[in-house]
C-alpha cells in the first residue's frame, strides 16, 4: 500500500487555481521529487498535504483518509515538514528551535535530539547559538532537524537547495540520502534544480502551472527531448 496517495487534488487562493487535479503516490521508504519552475505550485502541494491549505480531492496516509485534517493532526499522524524559508525563530537558539518540532514527541525527545545531533554534528556543537547568526546551510539543517524531532514516517522538504552554495547542497543531499538509507524514511522533496532532484529521487513528477505534466523515472523522463531540455539541461 502507498504511504501517501493523492487523488485529484485541487487548491485555490481566492479564485486563482494553484493546483489542478494533481494525483501522485509515494511508496514506503521511497524518495520522490516534485520538479517545477517558480509558481508551479510545489509549495502549495506540500502545504495541502500538511493541512495548511484547503483542498478538494483526496489525500490518504497509510490508507487513512486525512483530507481536510488540521496541521497538528498531520504531525501526529507522522508527517514532518521542512518548509521553503525555514520559518525558524531567529532569536531562539538552535536547541530551542529543534524543541519546537518536538511538541508532539513526548517520550522520544532525547532519543530524537540524539539522532538529529548524529545526522548534523554541527548542530550539536552550536546548540546555544541563535539561528539568526547561522549560515543558510546551517538553518536548513535546523529546519530538517526540527521536522525530524516529531518522529515522522514521511518528510516533506520544500526546495532544500534554494540559495545555498553547491558544496552545501551536496552536504544536504548526503543527509537526505542517509535519512532514506539509514532511517528508512519516506521523503518528498520539491526542487527547481532537477539535477539535484535526480540525484536523490527514484521517481519525479513535473508540475507546470498547477498540473502534473509528466511523471516517471529519470530514464523515462529523459526520453522526452523537450522535457530534458527544460529541466535537465540536456
Ligand atoms: P516557488 O518556487 O516560487 O515557491 P512554487 O512552485 O512553490 O513556487 P507556489 O508557491 O505553490 O509555487 O505557488 C503557486 C501559485 O499560487 C502561484 O501562482 C502563486 O503566486 C500562488 N500563491 C501561492 N501562495 C499564495 C497565497 N498565499 N495567496 C495567493 N496566491 C498564492
């Protein structure tokens, strides 16, 4: 059974339609990527899964219909979210920002903090630092770590490489690979950088103007010349 299954999802901001009949599925342990340009609807799609934006259509998690549930329910059900601009509390420390993600975790807080420190030793070293004084890469790590503090089954990661230097992108890619390989986590990432997405994801969905216009493995998508030119620089 798919861990997440989405059928015919539509989302509107007022009268403007941001998503049109989006359907996708993610299998347990799989990493998939949603690729698309600015304004394609990538963040809106993740916001819908997280219950932050109202939708029509259906979203199921492990077979349970979770459509229309509130964000707190989604977190308890096992969905973790690392949003695009991190949404950290800039004047709180790294540790306190991580603890914000643990409000549903109860007994697992110490265990999850240790796991986050193992994945990101730099966050352990800089526990007491305010996040406002950190680099973009470090803040991305805090954002991913905060999402992991709620013991998610599936992690939603919105444009993890935006504004980051290539070396830092490579570090983030390594961590995302470890989440899947070592923790068996299921991951959905969104990306404008299709080559980054390809390095992580087994399958991709191309989102254009709120529609899924193509889907498949990298090899399958590369057969489409136009698509390859637009997204993969081929
Ligand atoms: P980006 O890479 O720029 O974040 P995206 O693919 O994530 O792009 P979305 O942010 O989901 O795209 O935006 C999809 C569409 O919805 C765009 O046309 C955008 O202008 C519009 N939109 C997004 N958020 C809102 C909002 N809060 N109110 C009104 N329109 C919005």
